[in-house]
C-alpha cells in the first residue's frame, strides 16, 4: 500500500496512481498520500479532529506546526499545547511484496517470509525496508531473471535468488557522492560502518537510503537499477544484472557493444528482439543453413554421388538411344534418362547448399533474411523444384508406361481380367503419390 500514488506506476492499468480512485491525505497534490477508505488514518499524516462532524482531514507531519492554519482551525492550538515535548521521527518501514505472496492471490503450497532489507552500506536515521517473498527452507527461491528494479535489488542483495547473483550496489552513497544531485534533495546522516557522512534522500516526508550511486557520480533510486534502461548514463546501473541480455554478436562486423538491452527471457525464443539479431544468433542458439555435422557430410556425399552417377547414366543412354530399334526400349531409355536429369539437378542443388553453408558458417544466422530474398537463393530453389518435378513426372510416366506394356502383353496372352484391375489400381496409386509429393514440394518452395 505504500506504493499507492508514489509516482511510480506499479499496476499495468495504472490504477495505483489514479488519485480519483483513492482517498488522499495532505493539503497539496505533491504531498498527498493515498489510502484505502477502510483506514481511519494514514502513516506520516496527522488526523485533524474537531472539524464540525465532517470527514476527517489530514496534514503531513512536515506541514504540521508550520504557522499555517490548515487543520480545521485547531492546528495552531494543538501545536502550542504540545510544544513542551517532541519525538524524533523517521519514516515508517515500507513493505514490498513479490507477486506470489500478495494477499488474495497467494499460491497454494507457497511459503512466504518477510525479510528486512538493509542497505549494504547502512546508515543511521532510517528504518529497514521489508521484503515479503516466497521462501524455501533449503535453497534460494527467487528467479532474479524475472525481477527488475527494486525487487531485483532486494532479492540479489539478500541472497534470495537462484545462482546467488552479485548485488548491484557496489559504491557507498557518501556525502561526496552524487555531485549531480540537487542541493534541495541532499540529506546527510551517519554511516553505521565507520561514522562517515552518508547520503540519504527525503521523499514524501520520509527518509530513505534507497540511493544507488552510479560510477559517473549520478544517483538514482533502486527502482531504476537493473530495469533494462540506462538511467545512470554510463550503464553502471545495469552491470552484472542477470535479468538481461546485451545485444552483441562477437565475430560479426557489428560486434561492438550496442548498449541495447532486452529481458533474458527473450533470448533464443525464436523472435528477433535485438536490432543486430544477437538474441537469436549466438553460441547458445545460433543457426546455420545445415546445423549438424552429419547433415553437412550427407549433403556433400549425396550431392557428389548424385552428380557423378547420373552423369554416367545420361552419357551412356545418350549414346545408346540412337541405336535402339524397339519402341518400348526407346521409350524406357528416354524416360530413364529424363529421371536421371532431374536427379542430376537435385545433386547440383545439394552441392550448392553445402557450398553456401560452408561460405556463411555461423554468420548465416545474421544474414539469413537477406540471403532468403537474394537471387542466388531463388536460383537454388528453382533448381531444386525443377529437378524434383522432372524426376517425379518422369518416374510416374515410366511407371504408367510399363504397366501399360504389361497389360497389353497380358491381354495378348489371355491373362484373366483381374490383372487389368490390379494394373489400373497400381497406376492410380502411383500417380496419386507422385502428384501429392510434387504438390508438397511446390508448396514448401513457395
């Protein structure tokens, strides 16, 4: 509830920052604090009583006793009565809750625990932030890959994340840190470790030490650490964060650090998120035209055998055809030669693919889109499709013709008619299979 109207959108629909949906404490918009209607008062607020029976109004402790009558006409009276004693007050501890432990949606079987977060460089004058999270008795229970901002800081710095990632807070926010911070925002207190002066901040009347000191002297709050954005200006707020993937591609012409960050869950998800394709083209999931050694060797062997053997068949049949006198032999030899020609084209296709794979290597992953629309790729595709269709058509015609010859000879020798039915059925099945394979081949190429 401390996140209501805190200037940071935590709900997807922004409901937590919609002032019209919540009652507020405070007289000025910038100092108002939202609270549920079931609450009788607000933290950090003074409830004004004696306002004639109207709904209670509120005034921040910061504005209380400032000489301005803003509490239903009784503020100055109350301040005069209470001048003889005072309490030194700091902010009330905040409680940040991670998803599965939110009241009302806590998952069955999930044990939750609240842990006090202390800054790696603690100071006096502020209270601990409380972090409610899933708990496992024997091992870390959080996946920092799915946490961002202050949640990532709490989980990693408390040692609650799987793999124990490094806490991103490495520099103490001392009084000489953050020279870029405005003077009105600088609040200094004592550090607990060595009694040196440390920097904290004042926000909504509360003193907080959720400062992150950037390497370049800038300071930001925890919500801007490990959030996939360069809030420091030198990326020191994103260094060492395990919830992100940096879009670089070693060995490529654009291998410099692009300073482009995406969630680690977007790496190798088959969707391109980096402008240089690095999330899908890397040592983990980079792809080549032919991905395995076995397929590479197979392509070379089949391609070479296809070209060599079919050239031999075509040469022999080309010499043999002029010498044939039988119509049946001439037709068979011609169709066999046509089949070999189609398989010859397929052999050239396999060799072309193998050579292209050897040429691109792992760089194909980056260049694949430009390759797929290139004329070389289209030429190889046409070569493959043409060879496949010629082979299928020739095999189909050869099968039909041979069955025709067998059927003719069967009639001449008086073989029963059942043989005719079997022959016709064989022709139909062969034609259907050939047409189906050809259709799928064409669809695949398209």
